[in-house]
């Protein structure tokens, strides 16, 4: 099973509406095991991340007003990709793991940008 990243908006009745992933974009946010092995890892926590570690215990819902802080956290993870890769116990080669992690983080970053453009939130589940 895989983690997905989606953009959502809240309608006038307060219901969350998950939006379709635009053509050319990907909703892949990693393997289910990445909840603890990557996003909730000691390396990510040691950076001071507060959003991604939530995935270790459940789904992550970033409300629209929190998206700018989430974008900053994505940048923090991107800047420390090598540390995260080294700590997460790559199943494949280090290069393959770095590439996979970078691609999944890019999908999350893309969803966060789209969420900001429409005053929406981000859901990783």
C-alpha cells in the first residue's frame, strides 16, 4: 500500500472536498512503511519537523492556514535529504532510495503549492 498526497478544500457546509490530481502530477507520497521509517523517523524529528512525524501515528491533514509552515518544513526536509536517507535504512541502494525520497517529496511540495494557490489544505493518507 502507498501513501497519497492530495489537496482539499472545505466547502460552505464545512465538508472536506478532496480534489482530483491534475494531469501530469502524481499523488504518490511514499510507501506505507515510510510513515515511521522516513516521515516519522528520528532524523526527521531531529530537524524539528512537526507535520511529517504525525504520519507515524495516522494521516496528516494540513489546514489551509498552516500550508505556508508546511512548505517551510518541506524545504527543511529537502535541505537535509542526505541525513534522512542515511537514517531511514534504504532497502535498495542509497542512490535509489535518495531518488525515490526526492521524487515523493517533490509530489508533496507540488501539492502544497497547488493548495496555496487555491487556499486549500494538504492531506497525506
